[in-house]
């Protein structure tokens, strides 16, 4: 998309949002707000017509009486708005603006969840772009297209889109704890986005600012070892999201001399890893997680290590959702490992398949119908059926994975289904599985499926114990990204052979 297309599309989107604001008065009677746990983002300020969402802040600011479902009375809401506006008063310095923002953050810390929601609504609805300036800049830009004034008109239009909300949030970042405040505020806000569309503008503004403030150019890659401060190791235990750390002996094993753990840190959150990766240095592709987490296993001989296995990657800050660190983290870690261990040639993950089981439960019948007559007959015999093989019977047998030997037809069909899930299934043009989406988007390919890779309760619940290796072939990252952009998931020949 070129600059002209971007600007025109943005203008159209903002114009729709501004039209909503003009129609506030035609809204219906308010009711209580429901809550959900989904996440949405938007690039424009949108104020919904009042239906089931309650009165807009514009209506409440001009009212006298408080409705029972509203946390702040109109009088307190007006005072809060004035305090927020004072933060970006053009007559005050950055320092004074930061001090005022800090005072509001102090109030926010003791506010109730409902009062905080009112503060979010004020920031979202009352600090959008100026409608008249946007319209005038749009008209000027359209009239200047193709003339020598086009560049200047574009600058004017871009400036018109800069909202007071941007300056407000920047002032909150000015005091030492401000970045922490904003990240935590967004983490608290995110679960409400799906049911409260009026918060979309604030959420989008925060995400855009975080994408700049937490750009990898400003992040420091640090190794986390057993010699790191105890407080940092405790955070490693707290934030580990893939394979829960069960004890201090467990975490010591993961930080041993034949392991590596690296995290990205930001100077404004110096003791808080934003994302970290745990790495095992071994001499072959790993197919199961248990040996890697075995505290009693002998240390690997680093002199013989040829393979780096990324077996856990965990993001730690919910408020930074949508800000991507993973691609850069893996690349930086690979560079660091190659410098320390020149013998390393293979860089691979050992990853869970979190979406496989729920997907299979929905599609087992259709997948069984795609089997060859020979495979369907063998599956029926294994299930003790002479007639039609049902999805219910197959899924019941799949639940007994520990009893399935290598030649079991149930096992073979499970592997077929997993290969189909990882290599063929898309959601809105992206790989269906969330972990696959992350690694394939970074240029990896689906390398190998591993039976009984994770036989823990979590592993069985997610994927019947299956795990997958995603291979990072440093010479083919761009090639694999290109294939993905064409709607083709890059897979190894071994995985392709497993397709139904």
C-alpha cells in the first residue's frame, strides 16, 4: 500500500468514527456492560451509538445525575477529565506534565475496577483527533494530489491524525514508573475490548506506542544463568508458560552449563524480562521434552553439541500483546550461540501443538472419510468394528495413546491428522495453530512430528502427547516466508508424506 492509499483509507476510517460521535444523541437507553476475555485492536477512534453499552462520556459529562451502573458521577467525571487535560496543557513543561500524570497514576492505583474503566473511557472518547482539522487536511490533501504541494499536504494530514491521546500517554511515560503503569493498564484493559468497543481507540494507541518504545533496537539481550539475581530467577519461574517450572532443582537444571537462557530487557523495565527463550545444546534433533527436563540426566558434552533446541519461549507482559519480539529474539540468540559454539549447525524448536486436540474433535469424522479404503478398514479392525468407523470411537481410542504401539492404525491416523493440521490448515490466511503461526511467520518450516513428545497431562490435553520440531534453516528463512505468503506452509518431505 502506497502513502496515498494509506492516507485515504485512514481518512475514511476516521470519518466513520467521527460520524458516530456526531450521532451520540440518537442513542438508546443504557444497560450494564458485560465482560469477556477476547482481544481486539483498531487504528481509529470509534464511539458506538448507545445501545446496550451505557451512556457515552459525552452524555455523562453534560448530565447532572449518575446512573446506577456508572462508577463516577458526572461531577467527578468532569473533574477527572480536567485533570487528564491538564497533563497535556501546552503551557506546562514535559516535567510538570509528567508530574501531573504521576498524580493521576497514584489515584488510579487505589481506584476500583469500575472507576478505572471510566478513566479508560475518558482517554478513549475524549482525546481523539480534531474532526474539523482532519476534514480540512483531507480536503487540502485531495486537492493537492499530483501537484508540487502534495508533500506538504501529506505532512499536514499526518499531523491532523495525531491525537491528544498520544501526547497524554507520552506524558505518562515521562515519570520513572510510567512505562510500568501503561503496560499494566493495557493488560487490565485488554479483556474488556471485545464487549466494549469504545475502548478500541485507547488500546490501539497504546499498542502503536509500545511498538515504537519497545522496538528491538532499544532492547538488550541478556543471558539468564544460575548466577543471576534470585529475583530474576523467580520471575523466570513465574512467567514460564510452556513447561511449568516445578522446583528450584528444576530451574537449576534449565540454567545448567549445557543449557542457555536468554531474555530481552528494556531500559525502563531493567529487571523484567519481556520475553525469554530456554535452549538445550545437544547432538541431535530432540523428539521428547522429558529427557530435556530430566534433572538427573548427565550434562551434555558441549564439545560435541551440534544442535540447539529452543524448547520454551515465553512472553511475560500481557500488556505488550501485539508487539513482536520473538523473531528478533531467536535471530539474536542464534548469532550469540554460533559465536560461542561454532560447531552448532542445526537450530530447531521442540514445540507443543496446543490447538490440535480441539481441532481434531471437530473434524475427526471428515478426516476419517478422507482415508483410503485400506486405512479405513485397518482402523475399523483396530477399533473392533466390522462396519462404519465413527469419529467417537476413533477419538476414544486416541485417548489411550500410551497403549498404542508403533504399528497401531490409530496411531498412524493420529499422525496423519496432525500433519494435515500443521501443514494445511489456515485461519484467515495464517496457519491455524498459534505456535505454528509464530515460528512459520519467522521463517521456520515444519520439520518433524514426534510421537509421545509430551506425555504430561497438559501435553495429552493439547495434542495427545504429540510435539513438533520447527527447523530454522538460516539460509532459507526468506524462502519459507515467501512460501507462506503464497498460502503454502513449508514442511519437510517426512511431514508431507504423512498427509492424508
